C-alpha cells in the first residue's frame, strides 16, 4: 500500500514554491503522508533512508534545472527500484521525452491538479495509471504517445473547467517547517492561472496552444476564497507582505467584477500590503485606483525593450512607448513603487541594424534610457536566454546565433552572460556590466550619461559592479518594493543568503546550484537536434505478480 510521498524541489530562494505546496495539499487530501527534500540543502540519500517513501515526486521542474532532477532520480532508483518516481512542471510539459532520459515511471504534463489525485488513487489501489489524462507513464509513452502527434498528445488532458476555488489551501508547512521561508514574512500566492498574450520569449503562448479547446485560458480564484486562504495563512505564519505571482493580476482596463469585489474584501479580511504583476497597456487610472484601495504597494510592469522595433517585431510585446511612459507616470503620481524587467542582448539582423543606423549595444541603451525616463523604481536587466519551445528561440536558431544542441547547457539563471554567438567579447562584457550597473543608474539617475555609462561598461570590473548592484538591489527590495521589518539577525542571515544567490546568478562562469550534466548526457531530441548520447530507454523490467504498482515497466 503506497502511503508516503517524498516531494523533491531543486532550490528554495525567496519565492514560495507553490507547486509543491499545492501538490502536497492534494496528496494529503487523499490520505498520503508527505515529505520534502530540497536538493540544494538536503542529502537525498539520507532522506530516502529516513523516510522510506513509496513515491518520489519531482515538482515544478523548469527548463535549465532538469539535469539536477534527473540526477536525483538516478539516486532514488539506485536506492530502490520499487519507488515510483514521477516528474511534473513546465519542463516535462514542453519536453515530455524527458521520460526517456532516465528511469522515471511517469510524467505529469500541464496543470495536474485533477490528474494528480487520480494518479495517487490508482497507485494506492494498484490499478493501471495509463489512462489518466495529463499523465504519461513510461509504458504508455513508449508504446503510444511517443509516436503520436503533439496535437493528439495535447488532447489527452483534463478539461480546464473546474473552479480553482475547489482546490485545498496550500500545504505551506511542508516548506516552512524545513526552510528559511518559515520565518520570511513575505508570502506568495497565485490568484489566477494563465495569460492570453503572445510574447515570444515566454512559455505562455505555447501553453495556450497546448491547452486550446480545453477551457478558458485565464482562470482564477474568487476573491472570497482567495482571501479566506490568505487570512488563514496570516494567522498561522508571521506575514507582513503578500506577493501575488500571477502572470497577469489584472487583465481588464476597467474595474471588472472581480477587481471590485477583491478591493472590497481584501482590506477587511487580509489587510496586508501586496505586490502584483500586470502590463503597461492594461493599467489605467481606474484599475490602479481600485488596486491602491485594496492595498497595492508595488507593481511589476516589464518594459523588456526600449526599442520599438524589437518590442513590436521581435518579442511581440504589443505596447507603445507612450503607453509605457504613461503607465509609470501614473504609478509615480499615485505613489505605487514599480519594478520592470528589461531583456538585453536581443540580436538583430545586420541588414536591419545598418538600415536603422544602430550597433548591437545601442538597442540595450534604448532600454536603459526608457527605464530611466519612465522613473522605474527598480529595474533588472538581463541578457535574453533562448529557452526551447519559445518563438524567440526559433528566431535565434534560424539565424545561426545559437545551436539547438546548446540548450542543455544553458545556465539555470538567465541573469548571466549572453549565450549567443553573435556578440563580440566586448559586447558581451558591456551587456553583463549593464545588467549590473543598469539597476544602479536607475536608482541614481543623476549619475547617468551615455558616455560615462559606456566607459564603465567597457571596463573588466564585473566583481566591483556586482557589489554596487547587490547593495542597491537589496536596498530597493527591502525598503521600496517589499517593505518589511527584520530583526538584525535575520537581516544579516538574509543578506548572506542573497549574496550567494545573486553572485551565482550574475557571475560569468558561475553556475546556479551546481554543475550540470555534460552535453553527451543531456539528450534533447524534441528540440530539433539528433540525440547525442544515444537515447536508449532503460531496459524493461519484468513486473512481478505481487508488485503493487502497475505503472512499473
Ligand atoms: C513563481 C515562478 C518562479 C519562481 C519559482 C518558485 C518555485 N521554486 O517554484 C522563481 C522566481 C524562483 C522562478 C524562477 C524561474 N522561472 Co519561473 N515562474 C514562476 C511562475 C510565475 C509561477 C510558478 C508557480 O508556482 N505556479 C503555480 C504552481 C501551482 O504551478 P506549477 O508549479 O507549474 O505546478 C502545476 C503543474 O506544473 C503540475 N506539476 C508541478 N509539479 C508536479 C509534480 C508532479 C508529480 C505532477 C504529476 C505534476 C506537477 O501540476 C501543478 C498544478 O497544476 C511561472 C509562470 C506560471 N504561470 O506558472 C514561471 C515559470 C515556471 N518560470 C519559468 C522560468 C523560465 C523560470 C526561470 C528558468 C527563469 C530564469 N531563466 O531564471 C527561473 C528558474 C530558476 C530555477 N532554476 O529554479 C517558466 C518555465 C518554462 C519552462 N519551460 O521551464 C515559467 C512557466 C514562466 C513562463 N511563462 O515562461 N519562477
Ligand atoms: S504578458 Fe507576461 S506572462 Fe503573458 S505572455 Fe507576455 S511575458 Fe508571458
């Protein structure tokens, strides 16, 4: 009888890992005991011995970190072949053939909040799990789904019609009891799932294609249900600030029914300052006033590029420069602090650059200068990372600036040196330095002039710039964007943790978390290249009659 699940996540920084919190709550509702291992802090081998799980669930696996989970899976299978291992999250969703790269028993694709409890029930009853939509077992993948068209595979999913209100409250204890987040007073939640826009560097457009015909692209909790969960959370754990991590917290330029109700209920039931995300061309005086009334403290509206050609044609943000400037002006007028991301090092064809009379680095300066002009409170600047499956990746590959076979070697953090081959070493250095000093110039705009910035960006002083960046970022985060009070001890501990994390994200040559598998092990045939290490699925193991689980191959 299966009753113990060990969840595996790669790392826990300052954002609640909501996937594992939800999956654990769903599993507990089915009567399972749940445990957590964080690969970057725990010894998986010791945890396996101590917990003796029946099921290991690799959670919310993102592209760039899949190698760590595959290694962890090997370790689990070395410990015991009888443990059922399952992986879910964006990476297996967009690259389901990952099941062939290791000894995984199954993967979950897309939103699995309906499939996961069904899978657990099937495992508990010793029934066949091969017919549960959103789940590919090793057996069904190899015998059927592998050879099906992507469209047919996408049809093998649950409808997206069930209300999110029916989901259990996140099991936060599983994370808070064993990580620093228990004492960290910012708590995350997603009030909605989905986004209808088509930005070419993002996975949402691909998600929308995969989920076509299954239900609404955008679904959300009712304000009452949402506030009930946050109220309980506030009573159980020290909480000063709520971070809504929805891709799009507001979608309508007017005050729709949801926002009106939220603005009414949230201050009464929760009453904490919050942060959320939206887009410049969605923000209006009307909806910002309602958000302010509810308790909005800070807002993310990413600029991504200050160059009209890149923004419209290459990354398809579909918003104008005046819309961007007006949205930030509105926030500044109404006292809402702002955060914006900008993507540097987006390559442009040489004939277009000649026609526009620009060099590669000019486009990045356009972005920095639009941020400064818009008086963004806190801006981050990072080189574009071509993630497999996004339209922008096809563009860089088609133009020969990146090779599909290099995908497996991308750093798990995009805040690092550009991985593209179309920039000179000096341009790469300037981009990396801009990713550090851009934040500093934005905080102290009177220091900025194009000539001075260009001079600084050319110098090999990344380590020094990192120090400036780190302290400015820390100051802006703690005092402007997420204002929270810390004891001296916890402040010092958080500073130490952030230095480690930020340095790994930015320093060239550094790796977030740990070294990756070598390219010969990272086989990614779905990405267009041929399998490099020979993709041989693990040999089938005969299933013994008395073995309880049917999804073993
Ligand atoms: C919060 C968030 C983060 C947090 C992560 C917190 C955490 N540890 O989970 C932070 C800010 C750290 C982050 C970082 C990054 N993120 Co992010 N992030 C998100 C965001 C906005 C929400 C994720 C979330 O919690 N969703 C809610 C939970 C409930 O959903 P979920 O985890 O996906 O789980 C569901 C399914 O995936 C599935 N499932 C998940 N686990 C399991 C396990 C099993 C066994 C089963 C059966 C099913 C299953 O069922 C769940 C319920 O439906 C998403 C956008 C989005 N809309 O999802 C992007 C997103 C996940 N991030 C993305 C990216 C690219 C990144 C970065 C790689 C960016 C970068 N290059 O640095 C980094 C990765 C850093 C790293 N290596 O960890 C992409 C991932 C695309 C991909 N192919 O992997 C997304 C989809 C954004 C996008 N639209 O492009 N991110
Ligand atoms: S608006 Fe944000 S979440 Fe939506 S497609 Fe664009 S980048 Fe992705």
